[in-house]
C-alpha cells in the first residue's frame, strides 16, 4: 500500500468577503445540485532507450532494455555504465527505485483502474478520464506477452472492460482520452510531429481499447491555442487545460494576485496581452497551496467548459475547441492525500446557483508518480470522496456526460494563456514552459554576469542550457523525417508501420526512431542519468533512415537537393524577457524580483528566438514586427491576421542572427552532470532577433524562414505588451 509522501498541509486564502450564506452544514449548499465532479488519471512511462537492439529493428521496450543489460549490452564508448541508466525492474542494474516492478504500478497498469471504477458505478453518471500513453502500452504489452514481473498476458482486459461500462447518459465510465503517444510536450512540437503523435496514439487505442475518445489530455496539461488545428483535424472535440491559465488571462488577475507566492504566480506574471477574459468580482476568487504548488482561481469562470478559438493568420478562418478546465489546486491535493468536500463547499458551491450551467470540478493528478498511484487512493480515497460529495448533493460525472447534459453555448468563449499545470517543480505552470525549455543561460565567468542582478542570468546570444541542446536535436529530427516523407511520398507512409514496423519503408522507420526521443521527461530532468543524450540518440537512428532516401535522390537527380519541397522546421517562437519593461519571477530569476519590491524592471528591449533547421540549409530567417495603433493591450481583429489593417502599423522585418551548437558543448563552465557520449551528426541552429524601440504598446510579431530551395514557412503571430 502506498502511503502519502510525508506530512502536508493545504492552505487556503479567501480573496475578498466571500459570502457563505445559503450553506447548511448538514444538508449542503443551495447550489449543490449545480456542482458536478470528475477525475482524470494519468498513466505513463517512456521507452527508456530510444534505439533498436539490432540495426533496422524496432525501438527497444523496457523488457528488452532489461534483458540487454543483463546480457552485458547497453554499453557505449565514453560512458562507464550500461544504458538506459534507469533501474527498470527489481534486479536490473541502474539508478533510482525500480520502475515497473513496484506493486502499485503493476496493479494500476493492469486491473486496478477497473476495480476502482466499480465503486463509482453506483452513481448514475460517475466515471473517470484516463490517459494511458502509447509508449506505456508498448512497455506493458512486452511484459504481458512474456508474463514477467507480475504482468499477465491479458494485461489490457481491465481497461477494455472499463471502457465498455457506460453512464446513464450512455457515455463511457472510463473515457480513455487521447494524448501524445510518446508524451511529447504538445505546444512545443512542430505541427507535423504533433500530428504523428496524435495519429499513433489513436491507432494504438483502436488496437487496445477498441475505440478512440473525443477528448484529449495534453501531457503535463501543457496547452497552447496553436494546438487547436491539429486537435480538430484528428477529430478531438475537447481538451483539458489548466484552470489557472484561464485565471491568469482574466482582466483583473493582477489586481487580485498582485504579488508572487506559492498560491498566486510562482513564475512570471502574465503578460498584459493575455488579459483577455472578462473581470471576475474579487469575492469570487479563491487561492490554495500544497507543497509549494497552488493557484488563484475565479468562480465560475475556471470551472466551466468554454470554447477556445484559434484564428488562422493567413485566411482569417477560425476553429473552435471545447476546453475543459482542470483544477490545479484540488487536482494536486487529490494526488497527495485524502480529501473531503470542504473546499468545494466553501469556495465553489456558493457561486454555482447563479450560473446557467453547473460547475465542473476536474481533479487531475499525475497518475502513479505520487500517493495517488496506490491502493489507498483507488480503494479508499476515491469511493469515500464520491460518497461524501454525493451526500452534499454534488453529482459525480464524466466530461462526456457533462457535455451531453450541458452543451457549451457558441458564445461561451474564453482565452487560455500558454502553459502547463502547476505540478512541475520550479516551473509551477509558467507560460514559457521553462522546465522543459530552459532559455540559454549566461556563464558565471561572463563579465556581464552579476549574481545580484537576475536580469543578467539569461543570455540568448551566447548562453547554454541542456534542454535547449535537446530541443536542437528534436527540431533537426523533425525536418529530416518530414522531408524524408515528402520525398518518399506521403501516401506511402503508414501509421501502422510507424507504430509497429514489420515491413516498414525508410520514411516510416525515420518517424519510428525519431518520435521515441520526444518524451517530455527527457527535457524535464535534463542532466539526470542519461536523459541528455536521448533526443540525440533518437535522431542518430532516424537520420540513418532518412539518408537512405536522400542518398537515393542524390543518385538520380542532377541537383542532390532538388527534391526538397519541405520548408524549415522550427521551435514555437520564444521571447525573453517574457514581460519587456515589466516584472519577472521564477526559475529564470532564481525567484529574485524584477520590477517589484523595489527592484528595477526588465528592459523594454526583448529577444525573439527559436531553433530552426532544414536539410537543404536555412537561407534566411526574419522576425516581422508591428504595433497597435489603437492603444489596446490585448490582440483582436487586425492583430490576428498577417494582412493587418487600420488597427496596426505596417510590418517591419528584423533579420535574425544564427548561432550553431557544438555537439559536445556542456556549458561554460562545463556542467558536471552532462555527458554527451552520443552526439547527433546535426543540430538545429538558434536564431534570434533583438526587438527595440517600443514602449507602452501592444506588439505583434512572427517569424518567416526560407530554405536554400526557396521553401518558405511562417510562424503563427505572437503578441506582447511592452510596458
């Protein structure tokens, strides 16, 4: 039985004179019938070593890695230990606790979810959403087929049975929602890569569960509206998002939460360009924090599904996706200890009775990584909470049942700021995804570095970070695989062969190897064990397959690159500082204030930067910049379109400067935890432009990049308020 990981205390802060009238502690709130509650359970493990055991074979599963190390394999020049370095099972060589033989994991990866769900089936519409990644499926399937470590041949039976249970509304009680197959961090993936991850996961779900959900759970709950076109194209109708990224986009957020703390914003404050949601009266906000992770949330705004809208900057066409907020406070609490309905009674229910739709409280936790992975959670906490909630008049539900009962009106629209849930250590849901993409940092030996000045820590032009280096491999791999597919023929690339290569062609094998290096944990942990080499390792094997196609083209074409019709691949545009002329806080400032508590603000000058790569070479990269002419602080209308209009100035191009990476670089001074004993033959380059001359104005910007063959790509338009 898994126990709670030590003592904890959930702290609440009520913002304003919250009225609790109408609550009878015995009978429940007068608004009880308008509070619906559901769970999300997340289950994931990566393919720990994204490489085949034999040349041309599939990527090795965890079982194969264990067996390979036991036979003396997994050794590489430049490293003294076998790889993967993780201890994958009891008896396996490696570091940390064994991954797959922990009893709670053996159970939850097989039947425990189904067994727990039975306790919820006594309630008409109760159920859960479950994200079970394709990479985890590949691992557990290999254990099940060999019937090792307590895994059975029919390991999937529990979740198959669970998915067939239905609510009174006819919806699955266990909705096995979509996710990226390899747990790639969706907002940062190039669109073609994101698309492959979605399709792979759906193919796996059809094979294992017999159905594909209309719902999506982004890994780390990391979301950006730029994901909407691909989600819609894949058939998804709704996606979870972190509730606090709706809160942080609310017009009066910085009035309600003016200072950083573990229960407000323990990262950069939101940029004014994102404050697009209507103000919510101060008495309707509440804050909570647990283990340094918390949020400040408005009721009912952060507890109702809405539509999020993405506008195509070329055509002006709009696509809508239903977004379902997951409670950052209660979700984290749910994963770390038993809980009652006190928070819902005190802070949520009093404001439900005035709404046209019920509140939807989603408690999403990070699966088997904490107390929420154990027996006590599934067989004690879940049924006890459901019983207590029902006694209060709340309705246990599923997202699909809620949406069927309460369709989202077309005019119920909301803006969602970029970012993840508050769970990640240090990042705490920052809008720039710093835990997975730490900006390049200045060397302490640099004369411009000053320990007492947090504004000096980041150096876009010359700095280094391990995660940045990993993303340079990811972006290079994206262009290799996308170009290989384009040259070989998109109609010849089969998702089934990328998933399980039996008679796969080189383009399919390129994707198969490359995608296995995308796991968000590889960049999250950075220099832990051998994580720093995994994206590059995946690229090495992917490139070997792409070259089979490129070399064949070279032998048949007078110009070896004439077949390349794929534009450069690039990383989602980044900005430093996040709030030009304004405030900074969090990981990148080491929690030292910038722009408040007497400290000087950031410079109004800011960098726009990205990583870009093309097999033919990147010929040019430019940032196009314009400003608002209306005085507005957030974008609307002309700001959303390349063509602009009277509300904005003409675009001004700013050339981007290119910087290449040394494959062996470990920073200055070298970071001791890094060992690039495997090096990719090519990496994406960093491109940056310094934007100057703006003050107290809304600025739009995008990147345009062209390769040596004239293939052109534009990024989506980004927006920033320069203070």
